[in-house]
């Protein structure tokens, strides 16, 4: 760490997906290595950073709302920076909209953060990092990981698809994979440091293509990470259906370290809408991948994302989505109303669906899925699952656990009523018998 005359402080708030959460861990580590210290309170910060998301209009508005709240701080010596997807999308327009902002940088520029900090410290009030034509992935040895047991590893950045509704190709740039050597080196270091779980990250993790001579595809990389000594669980998110090959299912079948959970966003059950969305697969293509998982030797939990109200989605198309939910039987899903985003091809489409109708469809999906989860979850009562303990809930008197399928299974332990004298079960694994099921979680008791 550099020695500086007086410690500079920063505050950071993160919006959006796990990629952003992990970017923030890397940004924090970089700032600390540059002599800054993190504070949890805005008032105490010299530098205030928002790592932003622009996936839907609401997410973007949240950021500007936050910035406006602090307008009053303008001129009191604080420096504001906007990072992440809104920064990349809006670029220098942010300086117009929020003139007290001094730094605007997208994720493809974070490797240059130290230089940008120097410029800010020199008094430059219009510092930008907006170039997208980079081959670089943001790798740093300084990452400050939030969770003491589970660590993220970014294996691929950006996106080369062009789904008609989506801003990500504009905010994150073209796809860049890290070499398998560097991914495996990080995984081994994490294991040495005592991390037990690894989560591989990418907008589409399974589009991974090793740029080094080893030339691993995603399934082979997954197998290799699963063999790193000391790692108990490996998760990965998000998978794109188009690039989801059977080898991934076979890798999961062969190694119990690889968690039996796949998040495979379908977006719509109608092939017509999938085509309009430019998703590059049909309903049948998608269902074939589901079949592979259902026929697997391990019980793979499947979750998804659904967009309702994409332009041109008729009642019949929407019914196709509902029937797909029945056919697949997801363990959970994220459900969104289509949101019009800048620069995206879908802006030009006609047949926009009225807001009230989107709200109605959202509610119908939610209700249907609730029924599916009640039914599926009750089937787990009586079974014994291995959980990883994440903490303790004082209010319910239960330990918080997560199964390999990524389900929350909270439990009581006869010999450990709660954390005592600094002793906690957090970070350990227990077998738990499921005694109760609700739509979103389970309760149980530890067994020997
Ligand atoms: N790369 C992943 C998705 C990442 S974005 C994939 O292709 O599956 C996360 C989710 O946000 C998407 O799956 C989609 O359901 C939702 N989403 C993205 N753009 C959206 C928009 N304009 N309106 C509503 N939901 C959107
Ligand atoms: Fe967006 Fe499609 Fe890329 Fe996913 S695959 S990030 S939805 S453009
Ligand atoms: Fe949001 Fe950017 Fe992630 S738009 S969802 S933070 S990639």
C-alpha cells in the first residue's frame, strides 16, 4: 500500500447483477491499494461512487435519483463518480445531467482506475473511462471479497449476442474470455486462502472460449475448476440456451462438486417472440436442453428469467410462456416487464404492449409460478440435503443454509442453538432433514 499523508476515504454503492457486485469487489481492492479506505457512511467519504445498472429503466432511474439526493453536497469537497452500465451507456451526458459528477467510467476501463484517481486528485473534474475496444479483462490481485467462504471469478466479460431488448452489448462491450490458466490460478489461490465455494461469472458463462493454446470450452473449464483441491462447491451463472451443450450436463453428472443448479433464462415460451427477440433458439431447442437435464443422473434444479410484454406478444404467445412454465417446472424464476432501452433494436418495433397489460401478465406469471413452487417444494419434505451454512437468523432462531441446488434451507441444530462465544456454524456443511416447505424456502433440522 502506498503511504499517503492523510488517508482518503470512499463510499461505494452497487446496483445490478453479480458481475457488478464482483466488479465492485475489484474496484474496492484497487482503491485500497491506492491508499483509500472504505467508509460505510456517505458523509465521511471524500469520494462517492455508484456502480450502476441500466438493464431496465427503473434501475437507471434509481441511480439518477441517488445522485439528485446528493446535489446538495455539491461544492462541499466531495467527489462523485458514476461507474458501470449507466456510465458506459450515458457517457459524458452524465456531466450535463449531474454537473457535480467528476468521474464517468464503464467496466471495460477499470484497469485504468489508478490513473483516473491520479487525475481526480490533481483536480480534473471531467475524468472519463469509456473506451469499449479493449481486449483487456479487469483482473487485479487486490480484490476485496465480501463473503469469507464464497468467491466470484469472472471468466468472460461482455456479450456478442444482440437480443433485441438488451443494453448489455452496449454497456459491457464485446465478449472477452480470460485464459483458463489465469482462471485456474485464481481458483487455486482462493482454495489456498480457505474459500470453499466458487461462483464462475459471465453475462453468458457458457459462451466461454479459452483464448490460450489449451483451448478449453466452458464444460472443460468447469470440470477443471471442479477438480481444484479444497473447493467444495462450484456454481456458474448465467448460461445462454444457445450455447448450452450437453457436455455441461455430463460434467455436472460426473462431479458432485459442480452444483446441480442451472440458471437458463428462456425469456419467452413462444418461438415467434423468441425470434423477434433475436434469442437464436426456438421453444423446442430450449426444451431439448431441459430434457438433457431432466434425464441426468443428478437431480438438476432449473431456474429462469421471463420477460412479459415484449412488443408483439399476443395473448396466445403469453399462453405459450405459461404452458412452458408447466412443462419445465422451474424451481424459481425472475420475471420482468419489458422495458424499452436506449440503442436497442426493439425500440423500432411496433405493437408495444400497454403498461397495464404488462402488469397483468407479470402477476399471472407470478401466481402460476407460486403454485408450481408450492407443489415442487413440498416434494422435498422428508429428504436429507447437505447445506452450506451462511449465518444465523436471530429472529427465527434458525441457521441459514443453502443446498447445492441453491435452495435456502434454514434449520435448527440440537447441539448448536445459536452462535455462542464467537462460535458459529457459518462456513460449515451439515446434513439437514427437510421438515417444512414454503414457496421460497425450506425449514429443517440437522441430522448426524
Ligand atoms: N445474458 C443473460 C441475461 C442477462 S440480463 C441471458 O441472455 O440470458 C438479465 C435478465 O434481465 C435477462 O435474462 C432478461 O430477462 C432481463 N432483461 C434484460 N433486458 C431487459 C429489458 N429491456 N426489459 C426487461 N427485462 C430485461
Ligand atoms: Fe443481453 Fe442477450 Fe447478451 Fe444476455 S445474451 S446479455 S440478454 S444481449
Ligand atoms: Fe445491469 Fe450491467 Fe449487470 S446493465 S444487469 S449491471 S451487466
